[in-house]
C-alpha cells in the first residue's frame, strides 16, 4: 500500500512541476471546428502538427482537395491559434500523407510523415524543408516495416473503403 501511495504522490508531484507539458491549453469552442481558410481548392483537414514561433502559430495540416481520394500536406499560419490561413501546399505525393510532425533545425525543418503506400501499409518518412517550408519531395524512409510479417501489416487499411 505504501508503494502505491508513493507512486501516486510522485506522479502528482511530477505533473505539478512539469509546466512544459502543459505549455498550450486548447479549449474547445462552441463554434468548432476552427476557422480554416484554404487555397488551391483544398477543402478538408484531417490532422495537424501545431507549434508557435514568436507571435505566430504555425501548422502542418493533412489536407484534402476533392475529388482527390488522398491527403497531402499544407502549411498554415494563425495569429490567434483559432483562425487559420493556408499559405501553401508543401507535399503532395498522390498517396495518403498523415501524422505530420516537424523538428526545427539550424537551416529549416525536418518533416516526419506517415504515407499509406500502395494502399496496403503505412511507412514513416522524413523530408528536409527550408525556413519557408519548401519541402523536398524526395522522401527518406525512417521506418520500413517487414511486409512479410503480419504483425507489421496494417489490417485496418487493407479493408478500408472510402465512401
């Protein structure tokens, strides 16, 4: 019983002192989804990686342009974190791109993305982007699963149908 009490005490203490994990507080508004303005006939977003640099919120969104049946990546900005404006398409491979995430480097950004290859399996890739989010279309594999091993197959994707 003492061990459980100590564990929960340490856990509570950790969360009280760890302010970095709680740096952004997102509050659901009654008029959700967020206001998003698109360009180039894009109309939907699926996922986003949002970060703040100086006074500007920046985001890499998985976006869709009907009637295309896959998601590309777009770069968005916001001054208040609520109203978003698409600045440019940054990556379109003709395959589903999802789960974008970026790391800032000295010369730009390193973009990580999942791609739904051949509509059978997800793989994780990286792309190098400059400070203006001009990203290379030459994706570098980060994780390449063994497609002969069923434990790494994406069974959800194998039976997925788009309606």
